């Protein structure tokens, strides 16, 4: 199995397909805060409590809730269609986020904050999987659909980089909870707007497939391999997202942390677009362990800032590591299209989001402890080594994604090219 390349013309054709504009814009608004929520929560609670360890636990509670809720919501969406589940989730999330802000502001006990953060994450709208699965209805199989999936991966990666950067910048606002409120509001409004667009409202539930048990889409070994790759990616990023703000805060410039994190986005987006044109290694079963291993090595190399506290040196190493982010997220998205059982498109991508979120939660929580015990550079070293270890595990499991499996496209309804063309032609914003 190999990931195909996509040209700029394919990206343009996918994004300008009939019916695509409204859900694309709404999805962008709702997905942008996905990676912002965790760090915004961490920085808000850290300012309120004065403890990175306590803040890491609350942030991890939010991310753990997302990891549990995204798969469950994905299954419901695959069975009922996306509109009603997303609207309910958006309303509940807005309410849960409001309660959490009140609890932090009134300095409630840490245990209560963790529980409330868990609940907020649990009802966070499962927009990434729904947005990705919509493309199977808007464009036919082939290079344009690959470009659409690559767009989803690239845009999500940009959000994973810019979101934390914006959160780190907003923490210096007069009220440190500004970043969290902005993120929660954008997610609520964007998810609801996406749910009521016409292309989303006309989607039909997926046909019933063979029983795959309690694990759902994750029952397939190939999906477990993809989820493991996503877990490793999130774990490494989680360490960096805590290590960088801690490093800049110790150096006396907290706001610089946001600028350093945003530096990732420049290299990541440019490298991601170029990489999608000529991906290497081309076979996905080789690409995922290679990219995660190299990512871990470069993040570990960021630890050299310890004896030499240089922002410039950190930026150079971060740019090199950032160039490998989009290629990983794109590989995960392309692999889902092949590894997922039929009729589980949203749930399958939910597992990828869940795995990345669990990795972020574990990385941020562990990094907070490591930072307080041994300093920020140690967080980079620990995160990088964890990525290398999981890359070795991916290499051992590479046969589960070997090229002997035929390429399949999963969608809510029929995946026949002619049917996709008919739906595209009859769908309008």
C-alpha cells in the first residue's frame, strides 16, 4: 500500500467542489481550537494555581475526555448522521466549558477541576472525523479525494500548531482565561454551523456492516497500527507544548513561547505541501515509523538548549522537527481510508483523534512533572525518546499495513464513483 501524490490543481478542485465552501469554512472555525483547548486550559489553571503539575492534570482531564467522547460520538454519527449529534454535543460543550471557567475562577478544589475538565472533553464535538468523512460525499475517489484528505490533515496540523501558539499568546491578556473562552466559543459556534450546512444535513447514515465488537473500527490490526502512530505523534507534541512555554518562562519571556510554537507552523505547512507532492517513503507502512522516529530524534535534540539558553538555537531545531509534522498527520489520514472497516469512517478517524489526544494528555501531564523536577530541556529529551521507542514498535507492526491490502474508500453511503458524482451534482450550499 502506498500513499498517492496530489497536485495543487487537485487541492483546488477539491476545495471548490459543489457544496464544499460552507462546511469547509465552518469546519475550520470549529476545528481550529482543538489543539488550543488543552494548552489554554493548562496555562489558565497554572496562572490560577501557580502549579504546572496541577495545571497538567486538569489539561490532561480535558484531553482524556476528548479521547473517550470522540469514538462514542463517531459511532453515533455513523449510525444517525452528523447533524443532530453535533448540535447536541455543541450545546453541551458550551455549557460544560462555562461551568469549568466558573470553577477555576472561584478556585474550586483540584479534584473538581479535573472532573469538570473531563466532562468538557467528553462532549467536545467530534468534528474532525465528520469533516473528513464528508469529502467522500463531495468528491469522487482518486487524486482529488486524496487531495481533500491531505487538506484535512494539513489544516488540522496547522491548527495543532497555531492553536497552542495562540493560547500561549492570549495567556498574557489581562485575564488568563481569555484563551480558553475564545477556544470554547469558536468550537461551539463552528461545530453548530457545520452541522446545519446543507451538504451535512443531507448525509445518510452508513449501511450496517458486519459486527466488529466493542472495539469497533479498532478491531482491525491495521487501524490499531494507525492509532499507535497517532498516539506517538501526540505524545511527542505534548512534551514540546509544555517544555517550550516552561523554557521561555524560565528565561523571563513567557510570550515568546507562543512565538516559538508558531515557528513550527511555517516549516510544517511548507514542508507538508511539498511532501504531499513527492512523499517518501512512499509506502505508508514504512512511512509512519520513519517519520515518527525522525521526529523523536529532532525533538530530543532540542534538549541542547539546556547548557546554551538560546532562543535562536531552539528555533532552528524546532523548525527541523516541525517539517515532519504535516507528513505524519497526512499519513495517518490516508491510512485510515484503507484500514477502517466499511461503514465506520467517522468512528475510525475518531480513534486517530483519540489516540493523538491521549498522547497529548500523557505528554503534557508527564512534561509538567518533568519540568518541575529537572527543567524544560529534560521534557524535550523525554518526549523525543518516547517517540523513538514507539517508532520502533510501529516498525515491528508494519506488516499490518503492508501493500497486499486493496485500497478501499469508506463513507456514510455508497462509495461507488457514479453515486458520488450524482450526490456531488445534487448537493449545494
